[in-house]
């Protein structure tokens, strides 16, 4: 039984049927590499973007009156953009 399982696994690996254990970072899109969080306080609001991949990513925050500059976040780090609560938040653009 053990031999049959090993042979089937080896055959699947040779023909490319076996799925990789984890996706490599170069196969992931910039959106897959980020965790975006929007916090609203009494006077200010902040968008935080965490980079969970091994390559730098960029982001831009779109709000009612203006857009933030394109900001870069290094691997394993978090970046953010803060503004007044009076300006509504629309969305965060990844890979600007």
C-alpha cells in the first residue's frame, strides 16, 4: 500500500499534476499581496495597507476632494494615509 501511494505521488509530480505547497510571490498579483484596513476616528480617518509578499507594492487612496500620492510599502511592512473625517473615502488603488 505504501509503495502504491509513493508511486502515484511520484507519477503525479513528474507529469505536473501535483499542486505546489504554496504559491510563489511572483505568481501573486499586487492585490493578493495586500491587506487594506480603513479606520474612522472622531476627527481623522486612516487607510492602512500591509504588504504580505516579498516584493514592494504601491498604493493610492482616493477620496472626495483629492487623491493621495502613490506610496510604496516594503515587504512585511505597513503604510498608511490619514486625512480629515469630513472628506469621504472612496477606495484604495493598489499597484499605482
